[in-house]
């Protein structure tokens, strides 16, 4: 009798353990991040996984791997689609090849300013883009900020598109950015972020483009001292989880994960605004040459072919462009 009871007890324990594995315990989420640990994105991601751990009583926990130690962004996107990475924070630019709809935010000068981008992404357009990302096996949780991007160069400042003629510029791996640089008269060279410093230093490229914090934290300002304020791109970023990890969550835990993600986005945007000011101050004190461009019309007018080609390749972008432009 005692043996029979013990057997039932062991069987019940095994059943409970099996249910725990299938209904909720998601310990050990692996998180990818391209930035250094002190970056606004990094701090927000650490907050996200720490708070999710607390509010799910440890059912969802994990670790953020900073500084792209888990691979390039392109590699990480593929790994996430396969379930090898559980959560990440991606710039929407390199997501374009996997999710054509998000290319709309990569169109130069599509947003009026950063606040306009926030209004767009926090509304119906952001929801549509999230739905498109989901089809690629990635669940969008919240939209982060990456400010505006401008060109920086090694030999001379840029005042007009004519100044870019014949110059080689590093761009992220997206044909829209290649088209943008070519429309401005330059030669585009897609390179991994980790290769940019050395490429600028050795003359493989003559310039690159990014925001103030990335320009500073990557030390690109040491080898490219001319920062020309074109503000040609205002790219949102996304905090996301793999569909495989997401589907293993209970509805209650999904709600917690989304809520904390939204909190982390608010935190990230606030940290970002402060970091932009700090980074600009650092590089200006280091002696970079800031070049203000009061009239960007020449740059904007050159983008017609880029928009035409984008819509020709993906007609769905036409409605998204009109929706974004209609938002005040």
C-alpha cells in the first residue's frame, strides 16, 4: 500500500513538472543588444527583463547580451526567427529585408521630427507595422527612440548634395539607404556597425551616418570629425520577442511582458533625450566640426526617385506614406 501510494506521488510530481515546462516557465531568455551597457537602450532592456522576472515570479527571466556579442543585427534577426534568441532591440532599418512594410520608416525625411515619429509609431501605423513584423516570426512589444541621423565625414563637411559626389558612405544593410546615398551623389557601402571605425580610419569609406549617441559611443568622432546636421533619417527601434518564446507564455504573462515593455519604452525615450545632449557635448568638446544645415530642401528634393522606387517595389507603402504624412 505504501509502495502504491509512493508510486502515485512520484507520478503526480512528474506530471506537475511536465505541466510547468509546457505552461509557463520561461527561465533563461537570451537577449540581443548591439549597444554598450551604458547606452539608453541597454538600460531600458535591463529594466525590462528585471521587471518581467519580478512580476511573473520568475516564470520569465533572462539576460541581456550587450555590444553585439551574439552576432550582427542581421544575424540576430535570423536567430530570433529561428528561436535562437528570445528577445532583442532592433533598429527598423535592417528589418526591412525581412519585413518590407517597415521600409516606410526608412524613407528619408518621412517624419517631420522625433515627436512626430513618436505619434506615428504609438498609433494605428505602428500597430500595422507590428502586425507585419509578427508575420516574420517576431512580436513587436514597444517602440524605442534612436533620434535623428546625420552624415559625418573624415575630410570635409557637407553643405549640399553636391559635396557628396564621389564620396563613399557606410550605410546599414538596406537598399533604401543605398538608394538614398546614390540619389545624393555618393557611393553607398553597406557594412556591419563593428567595421565602421576601422573603415573610416583607413579610408575604406569617407563617411557614415548616425545619431549623436552612436557617433560618440562608437568613437567614430575620433576619425570622422565633420558632423553635418542633415537629419535625413529618424528611425524608430523595436523591443521584441521571438514568436516561439511568445507562444509559450500564458495570457497573463503576455500582458505583463507587454506592460513592462511599454514602461521600458517611456524610460528609454527619456534617457535618450538626455544622452543626446550629453553625447553632443562630449564630441564638441573633443573638437569635432559641427555643420548646421538650415535649408535641407536640396536633400529632400533629391529623394523623389527613392520614394518612387520604394513604392514600385512594394505598392503597400503608398498608403502608409499617406497615413504618416496625414498625422500632425
